[in-house]
């Protein structure tokens, strides 16, 4: 073996720290900017999740049942009283956020009827603690958003580190930026367990695939510079967070694990499940998942029977629910690309076209430029984002009605570009290797533009409303913390830096892989 090839594992290990800390820094900044961008409770169900977290960290783990109240009631401390006019702009895209009442200004109620009052407590402890540090309700909720953003940044940085700490990663800088799109950063930077659920799923996809890859003796150990115990740590933490984020979490965990095992192949799976020391980690994951299941069953967290006025299709059968889900699939896909607010802030159609081109490039190349097995993996991921949500919602349609939103299946959607890039980075995609740097720069640029303009569009929606011209933003009705000009400027700067780092990373990885391949040929 040549000297260059012998040095390659060590070279890969020197990149593992930067492959974590640089993405963590960029994602933390970007998601914290999203946390500051929108008025309080402008994210779906954030009022319920925030008030539960505020009450829970003060000892009220499950809300109380009170006569005449439809939902559980949680008590709110002084400084955190809730006024419904805080969301006066809801479902009126032409209305700015200037009409909002300041959270905790003393004009609201000292309780909240909370439809998530019995949800799994783990997420709420992780993000609710900053509210204990202040009696200012607005400051407390913004601080909780930032805590959630940092937790999500940790998980997403683990996804980047797991994927990039390998020689088989020349297309993955592109796939990973598509995973960390504006809708993911938006949800991560809010008080809503959906964001951490998505980030945990991303970390699990990348780390479990790398871990399974290490169990295939046909592959070189040097392809992953991370030690097995560290990959297991990521897999374990992300699995437990995914299972406990929402009531359906254990099912999502099973789906991700089963998909990763199928992608890795029979040989890797057999070695994985016959290695005794792996079961220590599996037992920890099983215990965390068992807690999630017990909590959901004990508290009725799967939801009670909905009334006819609560949601469409209450009382309908499986086929009606399945047909409705298939019919609304285009709307769900649009929501996953980026429909903000309480689904009342869509983006201009041209932006959806831009990001669709970026995603389409990597997906089409994976379908046409790899081997049959890789194409089947990517095609299966495309089918999964349609069929799995349809089946899950159809099974519960009679009890819950049609309550599905695109963000619920975002953990599946983000797997499509990730798996496409993964397969292109494998030996099966070798014949398209010469395109990786060029395509990555083009698609990264499109994804960066999409993210920046999406951030600006959401800012405009709350600063002036969509009914006013852009010029009115310089005489705003409402301003976020730091001002919208500073937030947009910082976001554009951070996203541009992130795109440049990923583009140069793609080039560096490609050069290293080409050199390694040349060394192999020379050694023969």
C-alpha cells in the first residue's frame, strides 16, 4: 500500500472535529435567527408546547382535568399569563404582527387549556428550563426557542459529522444542506418537539448507516474515521429523542432502523446483530423506547375520540382516509419544502421551483447513474414519503380525523436527498464522480438562495404583512428582536458562509477520494 493510502485514515480523523463544530456553529446561528424572526407562538401549536414546558419545569408534569374544560389545564406563573390576542395575525397573511399583545404583560389568564398537556415530558424539560431564569414571559419563550435551536443544532451537526467523516461522502455535503433546509431550521428554532424529532431522525439516518457500514467486512474500516462507541452514542441519543419526541415516535424509530438495516444489506445486518457488545447499546435504546410507549399508553397520549367539528373525516374508514391523504400529497410536499406559520405563510412558487431543481438534480442522478440496488433504495424513499403517512393517518382517521400536516412526515422527506447523495457517494456512483463538485456547487447555490429568500419572505409576512409593498418594510409595523434588517443580513451572511464551506468540503473530499483511488491503481 502506498504512503498516501496509509495516511488516509489519519487524514480523515483530523477532519472529524471540524465536521462537527463548523456545521454546529452555522446551524446554531441560522436556527437561532429563525428563533428570533417570528413573533411568539407564530409556529404551529407553539402556544401549547411553550405553556406546557413553562408549567412542567415548575412541577406540573401533566395538566389538570377541570369541569367544563375540553383540554387539560396548566397553571402559568406571574409574568407568563397568556392572552389569545398574542396571535391576532393568525391566518391573515396580509396582517402584520403589530397587533399582538406582549406575552406575560398581565392582560391574560394565569392558565392555559392545553391539548398537549399529557405529552411525553422529555423534550419539555430540555427546552423549558430557561423560563426559570426570568419573570419576563417574552424573554423566557425566546430563550426556550434558543435552547431548542441549540439542541437541534447538536443533532444536525452529528448528522453532518457521521456522514462526512468518511471517504465515501463526495456527494453528501449537498445532501446534508438539503436536509438542513429552512423548514427544518424554522421548526428547530421553535418551542415544538417536531423540530427535535426531525433533527434526531437526521442524526439517526446518518450515524446508523455509518455504523452498519462498519459491520460489512467487504468495506474498508478506514471509510469511517469515527470510533464505533461514538457512532453508538449518536445512534442511542438520537433514537431515544426520536422515540420520545411525540406519541408516534416509537413507530418512526422502527421505520428508520428497518430502512437503514435494509439499505446496509444482509451481510452487515447479520454481523451487526450477532456482535454481543452491541446489545448493551440496544438495551439502552429499548429502555428509552419502552418509556415512550408506557408514557403514551398511561396518559392516553395517542389522543381521544375527536368530535365531528374537530377535524375532517372523523368516523370515516381506512380507504377514505388513505384516498384523502394521497389526494393531498402535493400540498404536504409543499409544506415540507416550506409553508410557514400555522400553514398560513406559503412562499412564491418560483422558490419551490428553485429548491425542487436542487433536490431533483441529486435524486435523478442517483436514479439513473448508479446500480439497480441504489436506484431501488432512492425510489423506495420516494414511495415512502407518500405511502407511510397515508397508511398511518388512514389507520387513525376514524378517531382523530384528518389532522396530518407535511411537517409530521418531514423526517421521511429529508431522507430522500440524503439517501440519494449517500448512494451516489458509494462505489455504485463512481461513473458520475466527475460531476460531483460541479453539481454540488450549482445545487448548493440554489439551496442557499432558497433559504435566504424564504427567511426574508417570512420576515416580510410578520413585519408588514403580504398586503404591503417591500418598501414598507423600511417603515415597519412590527419588529423582531434586533430588527429585521439585522436578522436578514446575518442570515444571508451565515447561509453564504455555510454554502461556501460545504462547496469547498465537497471539492476537498473529491480530491482526497480521487488521490486514494489513484494510489490503489498504482499499487496494483
